[in-house]
C-alpha cells in the first residue's frame, strides 16, 4: 500500500506501442498487430512481474499463461 502502481500508459510507452494497441492486444484482438509489438509487450510485462516489489492484485491481474498476455479481473 502506498506504492504507485504502474499505469497502462507507462506500460505502452515502455513497449513502444500506443495505449489503444495495448488494450487491443490484452483483449485478444491481436491479429492485426505485428509480432514485434507483442514481443515488446511481453518483455515489458515480464520485467514488471519479475521485479521483487511486484504484488498481485485480486482486482486485476495479467495472465501470461496463454500465447499472449491478457487482463483478468477477479480472483
């Protein structure tokens, strides 16, 4: 608590993609986006989740188990 969570805009900027592209990729609408954007996004997400201070939220989490990262809500 008290830590500032990373924003979707910051994740998109780090991956070199727009925020709209980030949301589309995370919602499974990735067919029209290049593999390079997906690889950049995956690397940024892996960096974030591997950081020792990263904490999983029960409200929202990133699911990395599939072929592309997805946003999941709830437990």
